[in-house]
C-alpha cells in the first residue's frame, strides 16, 4: 500500500484500487453490491424511538448509510472491471455510480439523526465535520458534470481524507458504524497499549498519517496527461509534505522503550526521507520536470523497500497494522 507513492505508472494502473483508498479492497474483484438492511432515515421519524430502542435505531441508521456509500463504490468496481481505465471510462464509472449523491444524501440523513445521550457529544462532532465532507462531495459532482478528470481526482482525494478524518474524531463504536466495508486505511480501535504509552502513541499517530497520506498518493489515473499530472501534484502534494512532516515531528518527540529503539529509528528515517522526497516532487512538479518526478517516485519505492527489509515484523504488525509488513498473512 505504501508503495503506491513510489512509481507514478504503477500508481496509475492501480488508481481504481485507490478510489478514495476506501475501494482498495473492494475493487480487487467485481464485487456485488452489498445488500442494505432497510432502516428508516432520520427524516422518516419525527421523534426518537423509546429507550433502549434509541441506541439500536441510531447505530443501525449509521450503518445503513455507510452501506449505501459502499454500494456506490461496488458499482464503480463492477463497471471498471469491464473496461480499460481511460478518461471517459473513469468519469463514466464515477458518474453512473451516483457516488457523490449517495455521499450527500447519506451524510445529510446522518446529521439529522436524534442520538441517544451517550452519543450526543460525538454526534455534534459528526455534524460539524460532515459539512466538510459534503463540500468535497459537491466538488466531485461538479467535476463529473464538467467531465474534469483532474477535478475528479483531487475531489475524491479530498473527500477521502475528510471522511476518514471524521471517523477518527469519534469513538471506535461510531467509527465502525460509519466505516466503509473493507477500508484498510481507517483503523477504529487502539490496541497497541495503554493510552499515553509509547506503543499507543505510535499507533495513534500512524493511524492519522495513513489517512492523510494514502488517499492523496493514489490520485494519479493512467488517463491523466502529463500536464494534468502536474495539476494534481500541485493540488495535493503539499499536504503529503505536511502529513509526513507532522508524523515525523510527533514520532521524534517520543522516547522508545528498550526493545523499540531500532524500529523507532527505522520508522523515523522513513518519515523524514519520504517527506524530503515529497518536497522534491512538489518542486519537480512546479518545474514541469516529468522525468524528475518519475525518478523521485522510484526513489520513494526504494525507501519503502528498505523499511520493509529492516523493520521488525512485530513492530509493523502491532503498531502500524501491517503498513510495511504483514506478519499475519
């Protein structure tokens, strides 16, 4: 997954599998549309059900709306499994899926729900963050209407990041309810240790990093022209620099316990080197130097390969959820 930032051509061929990164797993095959359990939306119910039904109704409603969005991604996967990813086929697949409309209507229903007391504070957070997600969904819709592939790539990346950020602001229970099926980027649980410990802090900061990083570096469709690739880089790559820089700064501030020092240094070097490479890619894009960009993407691949070879399997699996090495497979 991390290697998607290493080679522009490889990323291009895999763009469908990086559709909002949410579709990384769903697009591995022509998936059938998920069957949603019919749950009334918030607008169908003027008053909340009687406790304890309120909690069940609320969580079921969140999950049902997530299922609708998942189904839209499945429609993209199915259509794209039948055609070569040209500009027209990509735009048609997104347009025909009604993805942006599903996002807008689903989140509109979510923010109108009447939460039980235990989720009232989190629901206010959802209401505020959902507005940003919906704005990017409207950007996606406008790009599709204008047959603007660059705009579509940028909007889907911004949507992905904003949606995943939203999930990380709420409890694991709500995160799971709102999560898209088979999304490998959003890790709802914190399992690596007691809050405040080194393990828990590394797990937390890397959860944020992968949400900020992967959707943006999987936004280079094969159909993009050279000039269009420069435009996508200009729109997204500064944020890649910011994400790697912030993650490196937070990691550097931690003191690894005995037994974690070597892996800590390996991860910190990865973040620092990736940040430097991202900065060089931004400059190369501004200078319209496509061959330099290709070279730098290859360089980022070499950085990832060196980490894969050096970092311990246990550290990668436990703290980074298999970002570099998956010990469980």
